[in-house]
C-alpha cells in the first residue's frame, strides 16, 4: 500500500511537471509574436493566425491523445509526445519564412495534447476518493502558459529569438527521460478498445455536458489569458509590460485555484461546487460588462472570474473519471478539446464585436448567458448527487 502511494505521488509530480513544460512549449509563440511580426513584416491578422494555429491543433489533438493514453498507457504516450515536440522546436529556430514558421507552429500544437495524457495517467493511478484533489494538483501544469510569458521574451532578448525555442529542447529531453525511466506503465484492465470503440463515448450525454462546462471554465481561462493584455491596453492605455503582467496574474490565480476545485469536489461534490462557480462567473461577466469604465472594478471582476474558472476546471475533472472510470482518457480528450476551443473562439469574437459596435460589452454578456445555461444544466444533472453510476447518469 505504501509503495502504491509513493508510485501515485511520483506519477502526479512528474506528470504535472511534464504538462507544465509541454504547456510552455505550446504557448511559446504567443509572447514572441511581436518579434516574428517585425522579422517578417506580419499584419495583425497574420500574427493572430500564428498564435491561434498551435492552440487549435493542441485542442483537437487531445481527443486521439486521450484515447492513445487509454489504449497504450500514459508512460509511452507522454514520453513520445515530449520527444515529438523537439522536432518543431528545432524547426522554428531554423525557419526563414512565415510559411515555414506556420508549418512548425502547426506541429508545435501537439504539445497542448499533453493535458489529456497527463490527466489520464494520473487518474489511473489515483484512488477514486482522492481523484479530485490529485487532478486539481495535476492541473497546475497550466502554469506553463504563464511561464512562457515570463521567461521566453527575456531569453530571446539576451540570446536571440531562435534560442527561445532551442533552449527548451534540453528540459524536454530530461523530462522525457524522467517519464520513461521513473514512472511505471499504466496497468491494462479489460479488453483494449479500438479507436472507433473509444469514440463511442460521444453517445453519452454527459460527455457533451462536461465538454460544455469545460468550454466555459477552461475556455474563459485561456481566452482571458490570451486577450486580456489587448483588452487592457485598449481600454486603459496601459503599456504592454503592465498589461502582460496583469494578464499573467490572472493565469497564476486561476491555476492556483484549480486544486481547490478538485479538493472541494472530493469533499462536498463537484455538482455543488459547479453551481457556485457558474453563478459567480455569470456575476463576474455582468460586472465586467457594465463596469469597464473603472479599472478597479475591472480588476476585481477579472480576479473573481480567474478564481472561479480555476475552481471550475478542478471540479469538472473530478467528474470525468467518476462518471467514466473505464474511458477516462477518451472523455478527457473530448472535454479537454472543448476547453481549448473555448479559448480559441472568444478572442476572435471579442475583436469582431469591438470592430462592429465599438464596445466589448456584448461579448461579456454572452459569457454571462452561457454560464447561466451551464448553471441550469448542472442543477438538473449533478448538483443533487455526483455519486452516480455511468449507467444511471446516461439514462
């Protein structure tokens, strides 16, 4: 029993560190987009495409990555994924045109699929009564997004733009070795499903409900992290450094709050936690909609949303292995993909609304409305009792 506990903790620590590093790779282009813009004379639209390409692929690829982790084990899948990221990291450093940069940026997106692999790996080695807390801690790997913003611009400034990417290859190699040599493979239970068989989880309503919930909670986390600097500079004429640090504060708070969501899910039930989360996000979005004239009100509302999205992310992934113990990887892939896409579309929507009507208000009103929809669905399905069987939940 003690040995199993030690193994579980080691997998949790290494998987979390591995995801943090993979997320740093995944987000590497975003803080350096302005450098590439100057280098290749990119338009604002081309810079947006450059940043969005890895986000989109990283989200979609979570589906096959989660299925592969279920089928072949977390150790093999995670190690291969880490080693594969070396290819685009090297390629970006050697790029000499925007076209080649986009090609490597596309492949770089695979690093974002580490989320599905890491969550599956940890959940398979964690007792059900502790999965909420463990997966909440595992979600701290999201901090890699902020880490990219904190470190890579400085590396590019002192050592050159290419070394911001080449320099990541060494820690990636080290992490791949740690995952391969210091973690056991996930034990296989039951018959292996085919790829199409794994996709059968789409017939369950809860797969789509959890995907919607994560579209809102994780999507808001990603969208705020990406778009908040632009929003703050536009509304309050802040400098890029000031706005970037405030956005990083949002990311850090949301990331730190994630384990709390998993812990509370273990203690009082994830359904009850999500009720408070969606109520709070709706309130925060309404405050932002009508309080953008004051930076103090805006800051307080954004911090409220940050904390609640973090708690919500942890609570959603308390439900995933609980409702789908035999298909955790497949469902994690779908839910994780929805969350990534939730961060891809809102910035485009906010920018379009701003261009059309000259204000961001409508965009945040839509967030409030979507949160209320999630609140009503959650009250009906999960708030009464999250301790339901898969058959009962999908009836």
